[in-house]
C-alpha cells in the first residue's frame, strides 16, 4: 500500500473532499489522514471516501482530526510524556477521538508520537559547528556526549509519565481494533530512542503497539551522530507497521521530494516489507508537478527500494 499523506495538501483547502480528490487525481490508491485535519473537515472526508472507493486509507496520524480547541497544526500539542495530569488527559482524550474516527472509516493503523524529554536541544549548537566546518571534530563529539548524559539524567521521569498512559492506550487498541505505530522522531530530546522502544515492546503485544519508521527522522539522527539509520530496522524490522518516506537535505531539512536529499535509500531495503504501509509524507512546499511527474518513481522506490537518479 503506497500512500500520500494529507500533510502535503490539507492546509490549502477548507473542504475534505477537495483534499482527497487531489490525491486521487495524482494517481495514488491510498492516503494517510494526517494531523492538521480540522474537525470541521471530518464529515467531508467521510463523504469523499464514499465517492472515491478506489482510494484506501492506509493510516491515521494522531491527532486526527485536530482537537476542537486547537488552532495551529501540532501533533505534539499534548504529550504523553508530560508531568501534567491535565495534559496527559487531553492527549488521551484526543487519541480516543482519533480511534473513534479510525473505527468509523475502517482504519486499523494509527501513527503515534510519545512525547519529549525536558532538556536543552543540542541540535542548534551542533548545526552551528557543522556550518562552521567543524563537523565530527572533538568539540562536536563532546557536545554529543554532553547531550547523551543530560538525556540519561532526565529521561526516566518522562518515560515513567508515558508508562502511565500506555495501559490506557492498550485498552483503546483493544476496544477499537487498531494498532498504534510508535514513530521515531528527529530530535535527540524526542521519544523514543531504541532502548526505550525495546522497553515498551517488552510489556505489550504486537497487535497493540508496533514500530512506525519515519525514514527522514531516522536519517536526521544518523546525520547528527545520534543513532545509525540501519539500527532501527535491525532492531525493530520484525515489528514494523509502516513507513513515513521523505528525503532529507543534510543535516535536518526533511520532507523533501525523493532524490532531493541524501537519504541512504539503498540501506533501507524497502522491498523486504511488502505488508507495511508506505506513506509519502511530503512538505506542502513540494510542488504538485514534481509529484505528477514522479509518482511512478515514488511507487517504484517504496515498492522495490530503487531510486532512479538518472
């Protein structure tokens, strides 16, 4: 199942049918309904799916639809890692609404963000060194090590906050017949890192929680020196629910059209995962004509792992 995410075009429309019609016109047979879809669009999306039977929904990206009181598109507006019981409750309530919507339209996969570690982000200083030509210098590696020590100190509390939410999420998975795909994130302060994902997976069955690999996010972590790109699949390929696909310009400019960045596509061996959902998650800045001209290449890359850069 090769899908295009509505994150590419949802901000341009006030009508759910127009969003899905454009994606169908481009020749895609599946779509991911992403965060950023306002509650007012929900009925139009349901109607559009009835009119476009050729268009499957691969997955929903939490929170979908957006919570009613939220104006700006932000999938991290409420975090399970928060120490605020009120914020955690809002995150759970909004996730339940996503599950209800998934059940309404017959979708089984939900992409989930877990939250963040409350720590200074090392990336701005690392980028400064990169742009000054001091990438991989002793100073650069010292900053990486400092960030690792900071994260080790403060992550356990945030992880314990997530742990309080996981049984409730597991109940939702059972009640609504969905599987949550826990997505890797680009920043060092984001959950989960691989050891944290192992910890979660050791507690819950795979029909409740699986891994969702965001290729661009994994490549960013690899570029900075946090986690090698290949490590995610080596550790969690057996429990992989789906992919977000997009290219990345070094070191962190993501959601690019394939071939416009430096993702190591050959390492990913996408052809080994025919059952996983494969969702192109492109920036709204990617022009339509690129997708029109390149859709067959996008499908070929997602299906067989081959990028034609000729």
